[in-house]
C-alpha cells in the first residue's frame, strides 16, 4: 500500500496493510489480517496480493466524453483547431460529462479539475449545474472552474484588421460573434460564482474555482477583478497559460512582458492558482512559478495532438514547481485513461542532454503528479492524495499479480512497476469517500450501457438551425485564419530553451 506519495521513496509504503474506513475517511491503517479479525462484519475489498494507492487526480479536463475525432473534429495546430472545437455539437452536458466520468473512474480517477467552456454561448450557468450534477451522479470529486471571458479573439495580433480583411458578409457575421461581454454579463458571472460558492461550501466533494478561460480572451480589468474576488472568498483560480508558442509570442508583444509576469502583476499567483499546460514556460517563468507556489497542470497528449510541443516538466520538478497531470479531454487514445497519460509523461521527459545525468521525472515524481500534486492543484487541502488517518478515503485497488505477471524481479519497487505496467484492466476497485464506485468491472452507481446508448442517440440528433449557422460561419473563417498566421511570429519572438533534439 502507498500511504503517502509525498514521502516516497524514503517512506510512504506500508506492506501487508489494510485501511479501515469510517464515514468516508480513513480511520486506521494496520496489518490487514488484524483489521479483518477485529472487524469481521465489515465489507472488505482487495487481498494481500493487491496494491492500494490513493485515488488519482485528473488535473485538467473539459468534461467532453465523445472525442473530437468521433464528432468530426481532427487534431490540428491549437489556434486553427479552436474554430473547429467551437463547432463541436453541443451535446447534453450532463450526459456527455457523465460518460467521461465513467471512463475516468475505470482508470482510477476520483478527482477532476473541470475547466468549463460554454458549449452554447450564453448558457454557462445551466451548463455548470448540469455538469456538477454529472459529477455528483458519478460520485467523484470536482474542482469546478467556472469559465468566463469578456472578449473573443479569433486571432492573435490585430483583431480589427483581421475582421476588416474578411469578405463583407462574413465580416459582419464574425464581428457579431466577437462582441465583448458587457458590464451586465460580467456582473452576472461574479454573482453566479458567489452564489454557487455559498450554495456548495459545505460539500466536501466540490470546490468552486474562478475560471477565466484563457488570459488572451480576458481584459486586464477582468483578470484583476478575478484575482480580487478569489482572495476575498478564498477561491482557487484555474486558467490556460502558455499552451502554444504563438500564445507566448502574442503575450510578449501585447503585454510588453512575459505572460507569467503579467499574470502576477494583475494578482493571479499563489498556492491556489493553477495554470493548465505551461508548455512554453521559460526558465525564468519556472523560477517565478516555484516562488509563487502555484501549480502547473501538465497535459502531454493534448500538447502533442495540438502541436504545441513538450512542456519543460523535468525543469519544473527540479526547481520545485508543483506539477500535476491532466488529460484536457484530449488524451492519447481519446478514452479518458489517465494511466496512458501517466505512461506518456514517464517517457516524454527523458530528453537528450550533454549532461549524462540530466534529471528527468522518476516513477515517484509521476505518482505524486497523479495524486498529492493534483489534489493541491485542485485546492483540496484536506489530506486528499494520501491514505493516512483522517484523510478522505479515496483509493484505487489494483491486482498486483495480474499487473506484474508473469514475472517481476524482486528488486523492482511496486511504484516503478505500477507506473510502467499498470493498465485500467488491472484495477479491481475504485473508491471515493469510502464508497466503491467501480468493482470487478462494474459501476455501482450508474448503468453504463444506458449512458452509452443515450450518448449515441444525442450525437445522432441534428443541431438546431442557429447552431448550424454558427458552425457555418466558423467554417468560412478557417481559411482566413490560416492565412493570418502564415507570417507569424511577429518580430522579436523568442526561441525556447527547451527543444527536442537540440543539445
């Protein structure tokens, strides 16, 4: 059993141990035979040949169950692909999020940071409540970042010039979509976050976060107000930062300083802030993130699929940044399997170097990214990510013999074996707050087959005329946007210090 990933490898492992759960929390850890003899009438899970780990945290997600490719949206450069992302049919939020939750639970996820975008513009409040209902139905914890932006940018650079370059009819339709949010909409957002926080503040499975979706879509005043409101209510903040090289170039040009310094200047920093991606952090940015004690939520598959590169995770860990791992609803196989994401991260950061022993994340680092680091990024500071007395009883029970078979040398640490060998099929039981959500191949709360049928039916339904018109406008914008970026980057763009195969 791994009891405390933060102390690995010196400690944190207990052999021949069992966990007594009372009221959704860990009551006692002792030899498993002792616990079974003492509490003969208590329901038991696992055996002496199972590996028990804290529940896993998916530290960045959008609640998308059906993947982009299933909905006709292929991968591409992020800035081109965003127009396609907005064109994805607005499936029933509760149903699609529930479908995603089931697939995550199967791979051991018990906590999620959900970064919300409105699937249909103007419906963020209704969609938020539908998504939160899906998490409650599935039984897993969520740190829910309520999305908002007060300006829509189709392109980096001069937005007005881009719109002026379009054919007249298309320019009119695009201009209507790019209208900034007014004061009333902004006030409504802050009131909604306030109400939601008050209504859910006693729910141990929920954290409400501010979610200014992407700094480039937010005015400085909005970001300053988010920072002020978060401090006054003790809320976390989760947003996309330095996901792509074009974004980094734009930030330097638009802000007159690097992106991390700009966000710190507006007040977005500190231990309750998490940045999704951080793919193009500079060495100075990394030091600044470490000093601020904020978290980086690393999404290796999404970064590759959307051609954004490889984040400097080895440097982040080396310098003390809290790094968690997420799937961005765009995982390697589009199946919400966090173990695949973990294994990709394990391999991706073994980059070449002149220094023979250049640091790279080891298996203990990776398990921390999946558990305690993710819990910290999600602002669950109640012992989540550990299995210790009074910690929340979130656990994953794996069949170690099946995982390690047919042979595993005795010298291999169980955590090393887990990182490199574990697959979802080896998970026997997933428990959240002491409740088994998945056991021996079956979900205990939700009829998976029924959810799959309903998701398929929802995807087959035709979008309404308004959405079809919206989608057509975005289709027509696509070639103009591609031409806009042909001459990118602007003068003065910086090179990355962290490039594959550059020594």
